[in-house]
C-alpha cells in the first residue's frame, strides 16, 4: 500500500527570525524526505509549505511547535491541503 501524501502550510509566529529557524527547518524537512519552501515574512513570522508523506508532515508540524534552540514559538497555524507535487527539493527563500 502506498504512503498517503499530503501538503501543509504553516505560519509560525514568535521570536522565529534571526534564530536559524529557516535553515534548521530545511534540515528537518530533508531528514523527513519532504519538499517545499520556508521563508521569512515582513511581519516577523516564518511561513512553510511542505509536501510529502503525511506522517513526515505531522513530524515537521511537531518540530515547528518548538523550533531551533534560540527560537521562542508563540503560535503555529496549520493548514492541511491537497498534495500538488509542486516541489523537487526543500529550499530556503530569502
């Protein structure tokens, strides 16, 4: 039986910029064999769009609730979406 694929869009707020959140997120996503993007937003949040196995996406969501050691995550908004097979790798957007 094939793995169930999914897509998730995350909006993370708190002290999440300037603490290596994007780079750490990319490393986590690569370990979980996910594709997608992570970027800083003008309002101080980090936005992630990731695709892959649903179980791996759930692990990424859990990781985002804590983030890297210097991050102070206040909120994570999780939006589950249909898998689109849009990405080939996981990349940090500037």
